[in-house]
C-alpha cells in the first residue's frame, strides 16, 4: 500500500469530498484487497454517503479479519442501526463495550437500538452510562429524556431535556421533545413555547409543525392549528395522517366541507385506514349528504368489523335519510358488539319511538336507566313516550328531566309542587323556551288563578301582546322586567304535574285566546277579493329561533302539490315574504303572499292571530302557527310527520289540547304526498259543504 495514496484518500475524506475519497480507497483495495483498515475507512465513508448496505458489507468483512477491534465493532453497530437491523447492531455494540466499556458514544448507540427494539428500560441504563462518561454531551441527555419518557419517568425526562438545552441552547430535538412531554402533562402553554423555539431552530421539520398544531388544538386555537398542519403538509403533502389531523381540526371549527376535503385526500392516500373513513362519514352527515355518509360508515365497518361506533354512525345517517327500519338494524348490530353501549342503546330506543313501537322503546330506555340511573336523556325520552301514549300521570314526573337538559335561571323563590296552598299567595309562573309550548300550557295559569292564587306570569316579549287575551287578573310581565314579590315559583310546563293533570282534565278547551277585532276586520277586508274558501298555508316555522325548530316537522312547499287539485279555494301564505326559503322556488299552485314583514315579535304574532281568525281554514305544519290556531279556536288541519311530537298523542286525528284542530299523520316516514292527498280530499269536502260564517 502506498502511504501517500492513503494519506491523500484520508485528506479527501476529512475535507468531505467523499466520492473522491471513496474512489481513492477503492484504488488502494484493488491492490490490497484484504486491507482491513482501508475497508473500514471506505465503509465509514460509504455510510456517510448513504450507501449503507455497501458500508455494512465492507465493515463486516473487516470485522471478520479483526473481531477484537473496538472501532470496527462500534462502526458496524452504527451502520447496522442505520439499516434498521437493530438486533444485529445491539450485538455489535455489546462486543464493542466488552472491549471498551468507557466509551460514551457506544453506550448511546446501544441505547438507540434498544429504543427501536422496544426496550426503553435497558436504554435508560445505557444512556445513564453515556451521560456519566460524557457529562457535557447534550445529545446523550436529549436521548436520555426520550428513554425516560418511554418508561413514564416524566419528571426525570423533563430534567434531562432541560439539561440538554442548558448544554446546547439550540438543540432543536430537545426543545421539540420537551414540548411533547409538557403537552402530555397538560402544560400546553409551555409546550407551545418549546415547539415554537424548535421551529425557529429547525423550521422545515414537518413533525414539529404538526405537534405544534396538536398543542394549539389543546389551547382551543384551532384556526392556528389548521395553519400549522398546512405548513407541515407543504413539506410532506403525501402524508395521509397529516391530512386526517387537519380534517379533525376543521371538524372542531364546524368547517365540515373543508374537513371533508382533507378526509378525501387522506382516503385517497390511505384507503385502508379506519379512522379516516369513520370521520369522513361524520363530516358528510353534518353536510346533509346522507347517502355518502352511509357509504363511508359502511367502508369504516369493513375496515373494522368490531366497531360499534361505525355501525352507530351508519344508523344515525339512515335516520336522517328517513330510513328508520334500516337504522334500527344498524343499531341492533352495534349492540351485538357492545351490548352496554349507552349511545347505541339510546339511538335504538329513539328509533323504536320514531317507528311508533312505543312499548319496545320504553324497554330500551329502561335498559339504559338500569345501566345508568342518572341518564337524563333516557329519562326525558321515556317521558315523551309516556306522554305520547297519554299516560300523563306517569309522564309528567319524568318530564321534569327537561329542566336538567335545559336549566332555567336559578332563583331563591321556593318551588311550588302542588302540595302548598295558594289561596291568597303569589305564584310566579315562568314561561320556558319555546313559544308553542307557552301557548299550549298558558291555559293552566288561568286555572291557577281560579283556585284563588295571585299569579305573576313571566313571558317572552313576543307573546306579551297575544297573551293579554288570556284574561288574567294577575300580572303579565315580560322576561327581564323587575319581579314583584312572590311566595312560590313554577316553570310553566310543570303546572300539569302539580295539578296532576290527565288527558281527560285538560282545561281551556276551544278558543282560550283571542285576536284583536279591528285587526281581524282589516284582514277580512283585505282578503275579501280572494274567491272561494280562504285557506292559510304554513309550511315552516316563522317565530321560533332556529335552535328550537324540530327537524322534520316542516315540509317543503312542493310536498303540498296535491292541494293544487282543489277547486274553489284561494291559498294564502302564512310565511313572511321571502319565506319560500324552505319551500320550492315556485309554489305548485297559486299562493297569495300577504305578509310582508319578516319579523317575529309581538306585533307580528298579533297580526298572525288576526289573519288566522280571518281565514276559513289553516293548513299548518307543527309550528307556533298550529298552537296559535288551536288556542284561538280557529279551524286548522295540522300535518304531522310519522314520528309526531308527544303533544299530539298517537292513533287519533283529534287533539284534547285543541278541539278545533284535525290531525293528518304520515302513514309512512317521509311520505307527504299521500298525506296531502288526504288533506286535499278534506278541503274538497269543505268546499262542498262550506263552514258556517263567524
């Protein structure tokens, strides 16, 4: 071997001119093929060039010649580790340490292989030796922190990371891992500070961006989290889990369409990951794309047949798609996997209720309550079934659970239970959320007054005017006004419980509210030019807030198309101008638009009452207009979905709450066409035999 040739090769190696150095080493080996030293030097150079397999082959050959060489065993261990052959690497490190147990770098290399082999406790021992032998090695402390965290010695791990940062303030990995540690301990503010510092030091590492996004989500800073995920994706656009995590952040912002874009991209990159399709189904559900949501949940179930949650989500989507029988089957299948799953039990029971299988629904709610006696939703839903069945004595006590689901403002005034005498005392009755319920239950206030009590009736501002027609001798106050002194208080819808009311004892009867006669006369004059029977049509809620509008109660205007066949009828819209928002762009029959104001206050409600009284008939969905028509004693046809609200009971076409209402129920879920064909027949019968004037 020519010494000048070797010196030249080593010089090139040290200058980082690795291809030239490798070529020089090769020239020497061509002459001296068994020169273990040159084989070693070439192997290390090749490893630095990323040609790991060639490096392992050369260094292993050199080890075969010099098995007792510490440096050869150490470098072979390093190359094998880079190749992912950690068991073989560990054996090399052990042989190297047998030759020189005081080498910190080998202890550290050994520990890294142990971590890869899932042996963190042994790795801790090796790294403790490394930091003992090299107390100023920041990398060894940073690795020790990782190993300590793996064995859940988090306080010691934190100290190790902090020591690494003391020794090397710009150690990006130490800042990164300390940030992850603090996030795991719930210290998200400090975690974010550490991750931000790591990004300054290493701005192109995707994992830091994505871990920073996770910390931001924990701090409820989701918009910033989305931006961090996007920075990570700019560096690794083909990472399906990053697309998935971005989608999850967007779900938390209720940006379901944007989330779906992320889930779709993730699904294209990784079509066999359950979580992606599971969440994709949820996003599609929120977007009202029920058929696609069902398909996504079915794909999730194929990927994980033991997921009760995927079957449950499929069932929910089927409910929204008005396919309750299939939904029930999905919930039952979920319960075979998870028999005590409260959410699946709840969905199965509520689906049975929606299918009018009330006794089975009650069994379902009782099963939930046996597992979880304080489940308010189960109690409330059981109340609704009992009330639907007309079993009021059992239903009213359970109905009190609504106040746990939607608590009223607290008060120090004692609650009236019905046991305390009220004669000569003042009862403060508080209207609850929901205008329809207030119109329905206000009849009980007058009954309380008849018993000798003084009543202070607190109502929402929009009902103040119309409830003036209730004829109370007490005080009608608007919510927010100063409260007069009261001896007791009661939520309005708790009065039937206090009075032990049954379906045979509903007070009020026909027409317990009135409309202003001058307004009624004005509307009659305005409508006088319309020929034939004057029929008001209300297809969506006008007065309740969107949060209180029950899905499925209204109908699209196009659903009422069978009414077009009725002759000698003038249809009048009971929606405000522009309220065709919920119906067809063009009505399927002539429809007079007479309400211009889109408001929902006291004046608008008073005008609606007068308009209703000026009509011959009202055809209405289950809205405030239905309750107002019944309370006014106006003739009305109430069209109900298959799963009607409890207050309309079941199996009857009349209402003990409102004698002038006639009920038309769907015979199949979602089938408005058949229902409106029956409504059209009833209107034609009215035309043939006009109602008496009045």
